[in-house]
């Protein structure tokens, strides 16, 4: 808990926790995590894409291993446990096992990813995609709100954009990816369980929608002659909610909107807004996106507006491996804890790691299910339970039989 509090000090905002990918605050946190990995007896370094990687000493390239990890970037005005809990729990578990002299069935890597939230750039999961070997080289041209490209931000951070391909783990060399994470929901608290086994991660689509009309004076253009981009966008956003409410198992969110020129007495001529659509069923999610495209186009046509709909992120649902769920259940039972299984509506690095290896997640109870907010909170005893469960899991001899 002290380490989690220490990481929360690394922020680009003085009165809140904001730590975006490849920022100064990200680097400060990465250096601290690297030091803790080394203190736990791991060989540690930062890779070409800004991941912090700690390994069992002597681990050879291509040698089969288990990867533990989570992320150390945050949303704006974040809580202090989302992502970082999984990194710190993994380090603590490996430190204790080393002090015990425990012989593990597989060497272990711990990876602290830096781009899970996707807040700074219009791409995300860059670190985990690099490990999985699925980074799109064109994503390096993505720019943040200040016009800085991902390529140049990596160089300034100390990364190596031209060496990202070398970060990929060899196919077949990773038995599994396992992540500890706060639940970000109320299920475990409602059931009185400190930990839970994740059955799968919902797939998600993120899009940037641009609506273009014609700016004009608010007092001189008749209502019937206007091409108001904001009025059109508002109608589209209402349809986002309507489609989600009418579709079981679907959630859809518009979290950002900008209107230009942004003057009180000017009809908005251009609007951009974000779209986030998620479901545990890929067919449901894709059908919803197609439906929204059609509805948006009809609204734009009716109002004589131009529409641009660009998908920047599309990840399929990621089921957690049954044999890993079983191994986590055995560890939970050995700790005399209740077994709860639940799905994750939030995205995680496992969405990208699925392309490389089987995945599993252990959720940890959080107060009120609150996340992505300064009020995010966990119990010290629940963090301890997560460490103990992970230690037992890592000693399971059956892990050596994983893919």
C-alpha cells in the first residue's frame, strides 16, 4: 500500500493524479517500478516502447515463461489503484517467493505497460501490442492534442521506435499472461469476496466522429436555413444512448465533445465527439456500430451536414483460459476465500496479449465499485489476499504444461 501511495505522487497535475503515456510523470513512475523490480531480485530494464520489464535472472530469449503485468498510465484525475495494483502485487509476490527460496515451474516476467488507457494518443495498448507482435507501424504517426507524434514522444522518453519489432516475444514462448486488477465494479463487494476470477474481457470499439456544417451568426441565420453541426451531433449522441438501451449486453458512451468555433453568438460549424461501444459478444458490438453508422449518416443527410466516422480501436472479446481460471480457483480455495467468477466490462492489456498466449485475470474488490476517480479505494487486507493468491498460483506445477 505504501508503494501504491508512492506511485500516486508521480503526476503531471499538482492536485490530482494524471499520468499519461510517455509523459515525464510516466517516466518517473517507470524508473521507480524498475528499482522495485531490481530490489525483488529481478533483472529489469525499459524496452523500446516504454514498458518496464523485470525477469527471473538468467531467463533466455525464447525460453518459455509466464508473464505477469498491468499498466502504470492513468486517465485524467485518476484513482491510485487502477493498473498499478497489478504491477505492485506481482513484484511483491515474486519478492516473497524469492525470499522463501521457492522453485517455480516457469520463469516469470513482470511487465508494467504504459499505454493501457489510451488517453494521450488516439491509439492504445501500444505496450502490450508490442509484446504480442501486433503493433501497427502507422500508429507511430498518431498525434496528441499538442500535435506531438507517438514516434517523437517515444524518442523523447528514451524509447526506440525503430526497435519496437524486437520487443515481440517469440510465438510459443509465453505460457500465459496473468493480470491482477481492481474490479472497477460492485460485484465482489456485494458478494463479500476480496478477489474474483475473470471469465472474459468485453470487446470494444472506439471511434472519432466529425460533423461539419456551416458556421454563421446566431442572430441572422433563420432556424430553417441552418446547418448546425452541434444540433446534428446532439441528435446523433441521443441515438447512441437509444441503441445501447435497446440492445441487451451493450454499453455505449460519448465521453468527449468539442464544438467550433466555440463562441456564444456563432452557430457551430464543426463538431467532433468520441464513441466507445462495448459488449461481451462481438457480433452484438459490430451490429451496433453498423447501426450507428447508418443512423448518423441519415441524420447528417437530413441536416445537410458532412460526416466522418473513423474507427481508431477495435478489439474482439477476450475469453480467459479455462485452465488458468481453474488454477486461480485452486489458489483461492487454498486461501479459504470464496470463489466468485465474473466478466470484465472494462478493457485491459489482455485484449492485446490474447494474440500471443492464453490470458487470465484476478479481480480485487474495490469500494463502491468506483474507478477512474480519485475516490477509488481498496482494503489493505484485500491487497494482501491478492498477493497470497498469486503466490499460490505461481507455484502451481500445472503451469508448466500451459501452451
